[in-house]
């Protein structure tokens, strides 16, 4: 890839707009349901606008009847109001119901797509390995939910506001009429002067709000980040409670938690500072809006241009027009939060897109990177393999090997030379360096690290991982548990627990070995996978794997000399520079 091509590809990955986040759902396979719900919601909103127009007209008749003490007309007007109010309530309920339905449908679709992209091609691992984005869990759970509901709410409210604005501008223009002013003996006629007054009032308020509240966008973005960091830190304490208790690290952990919370406190004071200013402006704006239309319309009312009922109708129409013009002001807090959410999702989307580009263009892959080929062969081979750090610093050189089915290999080298990094490379997780790996395309490879992942759930699911829990029979599951000295768990397959907490480190390593026996892979990679076992259990586990899987190739990283007896060959790791 040339530098120009790389730059162009990187630029395309970096170009993530708000529209590119919104559009995909509305042209997806679910677009039929999405547009159907959206049209129904819009129809309800337009009907609500019509009801508001009718209520505005009704208010003139109602206040005139009160002024004229028209007892005959009064009950009829109350009946009309009852019908309109009931229809308004019904439409408001179902409008909100359908909006929630559409919002969750959108969120579910977004979540599916983001999860596929996050998990796809081990992107989640690369993001954590290279520390490309903080708290992806929050972005997928909280930010996607907020994005879908806020975008839908803001868009529909804006559409409804525009329709309301156009409708009530015509009403206000007609009712208020023109204002005639005399300046220097010259009469000046201002048609629809109440409309211009409402527009100027709202525009002035919007400019002030933007000036006062603009910093809240970045402050809200930071608040989401520090809140997620604090929550993650507390989760880490839960997950490592026993280790922290053994070390008596309570003082250190408390200080660390308080330090993170201090960042929340500092950021919250900033939010309070700017929110206080905004509240002053909004309160002042809202209170003036109560009396402002009557003040503006009063000269023509006192001149006898219209009745008291029409004055109330004008006041109501002015308030509606002013509120419509003030959509930006009324929605500013939501817009601030929406903008912060969009920025976080844009960053996350950009990171997921650019993950592969980063690897292709990193200093460690300038010579082409490590080429992992899957071929129609039963042998795993390495050639001219050089491992490097992501910044391009050479780490170690690996001797050329050809690993046949049934062979046993021990990976040896100084501490920190890159033995575990070689395991990551063979798994396709570490592209940094140079050389070639040819792997069998149809072979089953299984990598067992020193600390294996234990999903929360039934013991059967933990044992069967990464296959579904119902993949293997009870008999098969019990057999491998017994083979790995876990006979005390054979009758607990359906028991659910947090197995990382329930099992000792040695039991976890034996359970991981039982997974190997259950899945019967063609290649087994053991990275310090028996380090927590005593000598007898370690001997027992290796004997079980060798006896049960005679055709499987085994590659081990281990520091105990006793493990060497199970291996016939060695892969030499030669450290070249810094430690891994």
C-alpha cells in the first residue's frame, strides 16, 4: 500500500459524520417497519397540531362568552373542549408509545451492528491492546440508547415545531393585524408586527443561550467519560476483591477511587456553573414571555381593534409562535447531551474502522507485517519469523519450524523474550513484525492462556466454552471433568455461578484442560496453562492430554523442567532488544 493510498484510506476512516450514524437504519432491512412507525408518529403529531389550532380558535369564543356572560354558549364550549382534550390525551399517549417502540427498534438494530463490528475480526481485542478508545461498553450500551431516543425526539419535535410555527404565524398575522407608528410625522405600517416581535424575541434569546451554554458540549462529553471510568474502577475492585483483600490494598484502592471521583466532582462543578447561568437566562426568558405578548398587543386592544377574547387568542398564538421560534432554546440541554453522545459514537466508529489501517501502517509492519496464510496442509510452519513491538522495535527472532500432527513442542527462551507474544502471533492476534506462518485451513486450533476466561452461567457453559453449553452430552462433560481431577463438580453441571470467584486458580486451569479434552483440537497451545498446579496435578493433566489426543500437536510455554519430558522438540526464541 502506497503512502497516498494509506492516507486516503485513513481519511475515509476518519470521516464519520452524524448523518453517517443516522442514515444506515433507515435504509436497512428494517426500513419498512421503521418508516411505517415514523409515518404513524408524524400523522399523530400533525393531528395534535390541528387540535392546538382548534383550541386556539376555541379560546377566543370561550373568553368572549365569559366577558359577555353568555350562559347559553358556555356549556357548548365546555363540551367542545372536552372532546378536543380527550382526543389530545389519546394521541399523546399513543404518540409516545409508538415513539418508544421506534426508538428501541432503532437502538436494537444499532446495537446488533456495533456488536458485530466490535467483535468482528477481533476488533475488541485490538482496541484494548492498543488502547484506542475508552469504555467501549458504555458507548455500546448507554450512548447508542441515548443516540437513538434523542435523535428521534429532536427530529420529530423539530418537524412538529416547524408545522406549528407556519400554522400559527398565519393565525397571528391575521389576528394581530398591522401596527401603525408615526415617526417625524410619517406613518409607518408594520404588517404582522406580532410575528416579528415573536421572532426577534426568540432569536435574541437563542443567541444569548448559545453564548452562555456552548461550553456545556465539551463538559458533558468529559462527564460521560469520567463517570464511566469511575464505574469501571469499581467493577475492577469487585472482580479482584480477593486479591485486594490479600494484599490489604484497601487504603490504596480507596484513594484511587476517591481520586477518580474527584475528577467527577471537578467536572460536575463546571456543569453546575454553566447550568446556573443558563437557568438564569431561561427563567428570565420564560417569565418575560408571559407578559410580553399582552404588552405588545395592548395598544391595539385599548384602541378597540379587537375584543378581550381575541386578545387572549393572540396571546396564546404569540406564545405558540414564540415557543416554536424558541425550539433551539427549549431543546438546548438535550442538544448538548446529543452532541456529546454523537462525538463519542463518531470517535468509537472511527476507531473500529481504522483498526486494520493502524496495523497496516504501523512502524512494525512497514516491511509487510507477519503474513498468516491458511493452506490445505496438515502442517503448521514458520519461516523467517521476526516479532516486534507495535512501535517497530524488534523483539525476538523465532527459529523456523514445521509442526506435524502428534508432535510435541516446548517454546523456550529468556524471560521477556516474547514466548507469549509468539502464541498471540500464531493465533493471528499479533501482526507486528515480519515473516510467514502457514497454518492448516481446516485444523482446529485451541489456545489456553495462563488465566482462562470463565463465563458467568452454568458450569456446563463454562466447560463447553467457546461452544454453546448444549454442544456436549452429560456423559462427555462428566468424563473430562473426572479426567482432570474435578470429580467434585460432575453433579454440578447445571449450577450457575461466577466461576472465576468460585473456582481456585488451580481448578480453573484444570477446567481449561477439560475444555481441551472436550473439544479435541488438532493443535493445542498451552501458555503457562499449568502454572497454578502442583507437580502431581500438572503431570496428570499433561498425561491426560497426550493420551486422549494422540494425534494433536502440542506447543507449550512453561518454566518447570518437569514439563519438558512431555515434549520432543524445542522452538528457540532469541531475544533481540527490549522485553515484551
